[in-house]
C-alpha cells in the first residue's frame, strides 16, 4: 500500500507524477482520469473508492482550486492519506511547514517560517518569501512572487508573473489575483 493514486492525467497530473517520481518516495504511481486513456490510467475518477486497498495515498491533480479542495475532502473521508509532494529541485526552508496535500514543484522556493496549507500549490519557479501563509487549495502559479509576510487566502490563485507586495490585501471572493 505504498502507492500514489493521482486523479487527473492532464498536464498538472503528469507534472505531479514527475515530482513524485523524482522524490523517490512511491514505488507505484497510477492515474484515474475521466477523459484520457493510457497504460497508467486505471479508470475514471468515480472509481477511486475501488482502489483504497491498493493505494495508500491519493492526490487530486486539478488546477481548479475549488474542485481540488472538494476532492481532497472526499479522499480524506474515504480514508486515503494526502501526500506532501515536494520536488527535490525546489528549495524549502527547514523552518517551512507543508501540510498534507501541499505541492511544491521544481525550481520553486518556500522561505523561512512559511506555511503551505492543505492542497495548496507552489508551482514551478514560484517564490513564496519568509513568514507567509499560502491558504488551503490556493495556487501560486509559475513565476509568481509572494513577498514576505503575506497571507494568500484559501482557493485564491496568484497568477504567473505577479509580484504580490508585502502586506497586500485580498478580496476573499476573488478566485484569481491578477
């Protein structure tokens, strides 16, 4: 039961699988996907409960923050453990904390005393400076920069190329900070 089951075999799902393989933690990695077919795709996402005895970890690799958050809750209720996925080529401060379901991809940086919450993504090349919180199922997109002391709300996306100034104020109803 050391395997990782990834829901979604699109671009983000394949990126997550590469990060998981690079981390070397899981012997078996497979996918569920509703529209794609392939050797490692076991079936549709609705069949996830059938694989509970075969895979200990599961992760919903969906770019839609709300959908990913909903699936994280479903997976936990089914008894799956949510992995912490950190690419070995990312920099993660020893004092940073990554919650279950958090993902930090290659070339990203997570600074001192920063928290990456459940289901949050720090994507390729993104920088989250010291003393920040990336809220549950939030997404710091490739190349985005979050300066020190910020709190990115749950399910908010900081889009590619954005620099979030220190002390930025977010509208909680916004899905994307552009």
